[in-house]
C-alpha cells in the first residue's frame, strides 16, 4: 500500500503530492514550494516521516507546479521527468514567472520519459501514465489502478476543470481527455487534483457542470 500526502504551496495554492511506501521510499509529484520557508516545510515533513525521495515526476510544467524543481534536485539529486509535449512550457517557465512578477531561476534539464500507455513503477506500486492534453499539451495523470486513486494534475478538479486559455490549451481537447481517460474509471476512484480538495470520479460524473453534455 502507498500513502498519499498532500502539501499546498505557493501563490497559486498548488497541491504537491508525496507518495510513500511502507519502507519510506517516496515519489514526489509537482513540487510547488516557492520560497525558502516552503522548502523548509517540505524538508521537515520528509524528515518527520522518515521519507526517502527516489523519484520526481511532473503532471505538467506550468510554473506553479515546478517552483520547487531546482530545490528538490539540489537537496535530493532527483531529475524531473515530464511528457515531451510540455517541454516548451518547462523551458519557458522562468520567463513566464517573471511576467507574473514572481521569481524563478532557469530550471534544470528534465527527462522526457512519461509516455501515454506506459507504466510508472514505484516500488511495488504501479501507475498507468495517461496523456491527457487540453490544459497543457503534455498533461498526464498517474492512475494507481490497484489502490483506486489518480493524481490528476490540473486536468480535473472538484466541480471544475483545468483552464484552457494558456499556450497549448484547448477546451474540446481537455473535455475529450477527461471523458476518455478519467470518466471510464470506477466511481470510487479518488481524484487528487493540482488545486483544491479531494474528489471522486463518481462525484464528478454526476455533478461536474463541464461533464454534463
């Protein structure tokens, strides 16, 4: 069994996910720590729970999901893994950050190892990698089929969906991604989103206004 820990960081209240197994091995998803105070909060959480980071992956490369990438790399020696379609967003994240009046150093090089239909193995856990473009061209979701939860990034929220007005976004593509990849899951599957509270596939199937057509 894995344990999913959610920490919320940064000026956009982004959810960073820390997934650990029984031995404390840890998968970090979307580190959103913006400053030294948040870095320390992350560090203290890891130490308090005796967690050992072994892999860093990104659901997508928008600035709020990559604020902490360089720090995680410096602290733990991990290189982020991303879908190749979001590389241009990743490479431009520091410039976009400055346009928002915020600060970010140029990001370290990333691996482009996340591909649709492949498996992300983490200890004994396995996550289906689902390429779900629309919010960004390279957005992916990580589906733990056995334990019935999905890390959805900014694809699907409680009662809402990811915005589609950023470069590479497209509303029709996002709706198709959600219906093709997420709405085919069982109702009880937990949805851990990039912002906001936990929800379920069943709840979104019946109440999300964007999915009622």
